[in-house]
């Protein structure tokens, strides 16, 4: 039996679509029976990645953002991909408080939030061709049951 579910969504890089992306990923992840906190983490990370594509990837132009989601077992993978300007120095861009758009009062915390709220974060980028942000998080019943089992085992010992 294949326990994989996948989804692909394309939308324009307009700020009003950021909330749409958050809602779609939350609905997709709902099958994992996430906690409210897990859903909030996922939605925040997706919001940051989509906002980065809109603000930094495309700037004042409208382009296409692709959101690919998959569920394998109890792990959610979300990829946010754009065909924007790309990131010249990924490690620099991932530093807390670093921003290329200070005039927009950007905090430079997007990647930091993604790292904090997801289990894994990977960024691929080619200048002039675009960026892929890949995030993974284990969520739902299986993780809670595992946690309960570990707590019970510790109480017995």
C-alpha cells in the first residue's frame, strides 16, 4: 500500500496569494491530524517562503510560484519554487536579520522562522533562474503516540 499523497499548486506572486497558500497547505496537512501548534508552525513557514518569493524573487514583477506538498507516513514536505532572480549567497541570506530590502522594513528573519518551525530546511538557488525552498516536518498522531510511549517508558523505569 502506498501511503504517499502529493499536491501541486501554481499561483501568481501577488501578496494576496500568501494567505491562500497558507490555507491550502493547512488543509493538505489536516490529514495528518496535526496539533494547532503544528499547523501554526507549518503555516508560518510557508508564509515566510512565499513572501520571500514575492518580495525578493520577483520584486515588482508578477511571476509564478509553485507549491509542491507531499505526505509520506507522518512527514509533510513542502517545496516553494519560483523562477525569480535567485539568491547569490544562500548562507548570507539565511543569517538572522539579513535582508536585501531594508527599504521595505523587512526583518530578515524569514529563513530563521522556517528553520525554527520546521524539522528540516534546504534552499537551492541559481542566480537569474530562481529558488527552491524545501521544508520537512513530522506531524500528527504518530509523533504524539511515540512521545506518549517514551514518557510512559520513562515513568516505568
